[in-house]
């Protein structure tokens, strides 16, 4: 495609400005984190004596190791379970097409646009009643449930596209429905499951509201929830708050840079299909 | 499994229907775990929200039926009703600006940023989308603070009279929160739309060029109409983000100053967990869910009908 030099230059300049605006906030908290603890840094410059020790202090006061463990536990508890049960349900709806599957699909689709804030109050009382409040399960169980509309919808799109002849051939060979699912359809569904898994892992790691309301103890929360508590404690100590925020962002940023193609693709597809 | 289907098997005379019955049971068994989770932790709380919205309750004592009074409260108490208005004001920042600007940037990107430059731009612009919103709130809370980055920049460029505590200013707090939303959502919209533009048949652009149309004409007559579905997706995602906003507001302003940035999510939280007024909190929650549906359904209909 031919475009003029002027168009090329102005276009690239616009993109460059946008990239700088996107990156500046990250650079800003990084430099701020290097100012002496308990001071109010002014300006944007590199500090005269960078205080790398702030990161050590933030690592200790934020209890980073425990937080990493807690967040990882929650992600590892949510994602595999949510993946397996949503794939099974989508298999029933999209491939077995059991009677009533249209109703089932509608029931799940109903939850697609449901804001978490809409049900957070009853969830709190429900979990107090069930004795789940202030445990990691308090976040894990509702998250699995809240992902079901999207996850079932997403996996159904895959199963609808798989030719039913595969199932029929297997049935003629005497395979049970479970064999059919586990040996034939489950391996075929790996690609959409991988994208869905990435999506749910990112959402879980970043989940704030459920952690804030349902778990009082920050060390049992997700990373985002713990960051909220950290901000509450150190709001006045700006360099330390920034150091803590940087530390909490590092795992996300590393994972994003490593798997950026898959993550971007998954998030975009997720939006389009949802 | 065998035993179970035997137990559920119909009377012997209906034997011919047995395979169908069996398939039905097995099929529903596959859907059961997902359904059980969904019912217990989404559908039941949803119905409880509805129920609570008709009662006066402090979370501990006896529930007292009050009919529609809680809904009237939401509409009559200015602070609560304004939270709904604020949510719609946020739509401008979270949705209309990112989608509009995203369209322009995506179409520019398609033109001038092939290859490495393009993929680096994609990655960087997408970055705010993967970090927790809480972190975005903290980062921007600092940038927009009195001695923060924005005010320092204004001072350095001689615009000192503009400097202010953006998030603490009654007039500027909501646009400032909106600014954070633009930062988070612009990259997402841009990358999504750019991916879609890349799929448009290049010969369409070529022939437009030969006909002598400029960038704007091309943009309006080819890019925008062909991206109708993706624009719908961006609008849906970002409008939900605006109406159901919580994280960014909670962290950056907590709804203040006064109630200048209070959105329904924040008011539900305050009503239920600091004021123990479960009734109005639930009425607002129900209204929020209805509102999201009312706004999203027409968009879905307008932008998707052709495909189905």
C-alpha cells in the first residue's frame, strides 16, 4: 500500500506519543520507589541517591512470599476445576445436545453480563452461613461459579464446530460417553482450553472485589486484593507504596512479556466471543 | 454409573425408550458440576439480592418486609441516584473515548506500523490491560496527586495555575478517574480493532486510493462500517467496565471527594459493609444489573444481527 511520507511520519509520531503516555506511569512509580522512604518525592527525575533498599523493605512488610503463595494457590485451585467442569458442560450442550441444552445455555448466558457487584452482598452472607468466610475457598468457589457463563459459552463454540460424526463413529465402536469425552473430545479441545485457562488465570490474579469483601486476612487473598490492603497501610509512605506496587506487578509483567502473543490473542478472542 | 442408570431406568414395559433416557441422564450428569457451582454461587446470590431488596435488614437482626421502599430510597436519596448518573458519565471516558480514539489509532497503526514497530506498539499499548486495576489506581493516584507527575509537568511548562489535587477536586475528580479508565482501556480497544482491520481485504483500500479518497474518507467509508461487530464488542466490554466500575474508584478516590466519584459499585459496598443497610444496597445492586442489561442488549442487537 502506498502512503505519503507525511502520513507515515505523523502516524508514527502519534503512535510514539501514545506509547510514551502508556509507559510513563510505569516509569514514574519505578523512579518514585527509589526515593528515600517516608519522604514526599517531587518531580519525575532520577533520585540523587537511589534507595534500592526500599524494594527489600517492601518485600518484607508486604509479605511477598506469602502473597505469591496465596495468589498461586487460588489460581491453581480455580483454573483447572473451572476448565474441566465448563468443558464437560459445554460438551453436553454443544456435542451431546442433550434435551434441555438450549435452556441450559440460556441459563448460563444470563450470567454473562452480570456485574460481580450485583451479587457481592448476598455472597458475603452466604459464605458466613457456609463457614467459608475469610478462607481462600471464599474466593475460589465463587470465582469458579462466576466464570461458568463465559467458560461454558466459550467451550460450547468449540464443540458446536466439531463434527458429530466423530462421536458417532466412536459410539459404533462401543465407547461409553465418558470415553468419548475423555479420550476423543478432551484432547481435541486443548487449544481453546489453553486460551480460556490463560484468561481465567489473569482474571483471578487480578481479582479485587471478592478478595476485599470475602477475605479479611490479606495473606489469604489474591495479589490484587493484597495490594489493596498494602495501599491502605502505606498510603502516606509514597516511595514504599510504589516499591510494593512494582514488586506486585513484576510477576504479571514477566508472564505477560513471555506469553504476550497468547495472552493478547486470548483476551481479544475472549472479548469477541463473550 | 451402570447401577445408577439401572435405578433410574423406567418400568420394564417402557424398555424401548431406555437408551434415550440413559443418554439424557448421562448428558445432564456432564453439565451437573458446572450447573451446581453456578447455581449455588451465582443464581442463589442473585435471587438473594432480589429478596434482600424488599426488606429492611442490618445484617444481623430480624428482616422486615418494606415492599418497594428501598427502590424509592435509591431514587430519592441524591447520593444514591447520583451514583447512577456518575456511572453514565464514566461511560464517556471508559467507553466512548477509548473506542473512538482506538478506531483512529488502529487505522493509523494499520497504515504506518507494519513489522517490528507494530508488534512493539501492540505489546506496549496492551500492557495496562493485564495489570490489576488496583495497581492502575495506585499508580495514577500518585501521578495525579498534588506533588505528582502531572502537576510537576504543568509547573515545568509554565501552566502552574492549572495544577491541582486532581482526585481531590470536586469538579475534576470524576474526569480524573475517567482518565485512568482511558489509560487502561484505550490499548485494549486499539489492539482489538487493529487486529480486525488487518483482516479487511487490502484491495478495498487500494481501490479507494485509486479513486483518490483521502484517509478520512477511507476511514468513514471502509474501516468503520466493516468493523461494526468489533466496535460493538469494544462498546460492550467498556460500557460494562464503566457501569460496574469498582476497583479503580475504590483505590484512587474511594468515591470522594464528597460523593463526586461514587459509582453504584462503591455505594453498594458502603451501604452494605460500612452502614449495614442491606436493603438499599441490594436494591441498588438489582438496579445495576438491570441497567447493564438494558444498555448492552440493544448494542448486541444492533451490531450482531447480520451474522446470526
